[in-house]
C-alpha cells in the first residue's frame, strides 16, 4: 500500500495517470454508438478519441519538464519516449488496424463461400493524427493543472 501512496505523491506519475484515466473515460463517451451512451468496449479497448497513450506520455513529459526543468535529462528521456509512443500510435498501430480491416473483408468473402472459419482481427488499434494530438493536449493540460 505504501508503494501506491508513494506513486500517487509523485506529481509526474499522478499527471500521467490522471491524463490516462480521463482519456479512457472520454473514449467511452466519444465512441459512435447507435443508441448513444457509454461504451465499455471503447473504454477498455485500444484506439479511439482521444489517444490515452498520448495523454499518458505527454502528461508525464510535461510534468517532468515542469518539475525538473525542460533542459533536464529527465525531460529529454520522457520527451523522446513520448514521441516514440505517439508516432507508433498514429503510424504503425494505425497501419496494422487498416490491414486488419482489409483482411477481415477478405475473410468475410471467403466465409460466405464456407471454405474455413477464422476469428475476426481487431481493427481499432491505432489513432488518427487528430486523436493523438487531442490526447497530447489533454496530457499537457492535466500536467499543467497538477504541477502548478
């Protein structure tokens, strides 16, 4: 229990966790659903608006910059990590999601012919650049509020 209390007292960690929690919650509400309301699938899953990965790492990086200085080695490490995570979310993971979408369409055609059965691939893996930007801005805002 002492570890959890210590982690919560760390403002950089708190900024990252709060930004992540807000982003995940917002994803549950921003998912397009026929009946509206909260989507547990999107709340618990990857992809969606805003990017919780981006909120998490940008909240961490900005908090580290505010606490240790934007010229510190700690900030440089967290900033580089943030850039890698956000690039991956909008690049590699998004491309993998688009490939899954195409493969699922191909598999649906094969299924109709009854040739074999295969589980659908998850398509919502990555983020659009706008979703990444929204997550990053959320993380920055949370860090500014918590650390000031």
